[in-house]
C-alpha cells in the first residue's frame, strides 16, 4: 500500500479514536519500557517517545500565536457591514471576559491540585499589587509585535492584530485577500499539527505515566473534566446567551450546526 493510501486511511479514522489509541499505547509503553532501565536500546526508545510529546507541544505553541495574529487581522480588515468591526471586537471582548469569569468560578467550585515539574532556574514570583498587574498588562499590550509573537504574548498579539486589522480596513481588496489567504494557510497548518495529536499524546502520556505512575490520571482526569465542562458551558450557555441578547433570535440552530 502506498504512503498516500496509508495517510488517507489514517485521516478517515476519527481523531478522537486515534487519540484514544495513542493514549492506550502510551500507557502500555510506560509500563513496559522504563525511562531508566540501564539498557541503552530501551532508554533510546524511551527518549524517542518523550521526544514525540515535546515536538507536538512545541508545534502547537509555535503555530498558535501566528494563527491568532492573522485570523484577527483577516476578520477585522474584511468586516464589510457598517459597524460590524466594532461589533466583532466588542463581542470578542465580552465573550472572553465571560469565559474568564466561568473559568475562575469553576476553579473555586472544583479545586484541583497538579503535580508539576518546576524548573529551579526559573524565578517564581507573583505581582505585589494591582498596580504591578496593570503595569505588566500595559507593557504586554505595547510590546514589540515580533517580540509578542516570539514569546507568545497573546495580549500583545491581539492588540497589534486589532490595530493592524483596523488600519487595513482602507487597504485594497488584493491586500485583504492576501491576509485571508495567509490565515487560511496557517489554519491548514494547525489541522496538520492536530492530525499528529495521537503521536503527541502517546509521547506525553508515556512521559507522565513513566515518571509519575498511573495516579497521574486521577489528577489530569479531574482537570480535564473541569476544562471540558467549562468549554461546554461557554459553547452551549454563555455564548448563545450573548448572541440572543445581541440579535434577539434563537442562537441554537447555528450553534448546533457549528458544533
């Protein structure tokens, strides 16, 4: 069977099923291939599995800031209807703020403790007061756009994307189409990265179980339930409510079709 046929068959299988298979294989490998066994061959395999997880995480972290940057620019510069750009920005800010409130409430209602590996070389400190928080926020907003992309400073990325999107409103259509094409291309790259999720999950699960044991599933299972619960609440309750208050129309036909 040609590689193209194998890839097609692979993509035909549900992503969730592929991820579950990767998770199960990762657990089995963690229980049978220890990280430190004294055997050079076995340790080589273990490092390879760990590398799969690291590559997947780095790929997501690398492409996400670029995706946000170009998607926001494309959406704002192509907003055609009168007042639509202002509506897009306002709804984005409101929905993000509401999502943050939901996340904070969920963290208090369902507190979760996680076993994390802390790098001793990284200084751990919290802001001293509200002024320090606001100062950091303003500095992040006005950060150099290239630096914001490089360091995944999403506040700075969003701020510059909004400014550039507004500035490009008066640009020629060819220029707007270019940003649309770039955002579509980055979205396609994201889909390619997500298609590799089973291998990344395999590596991440292997590393977690091999170093912390099966008890790690209790911790991560709880936080996954909290995260998915928040996502469902936002997708099915708060966002539809915001849409209803804005349009006075039933939002659920569109919401369910999108889901």
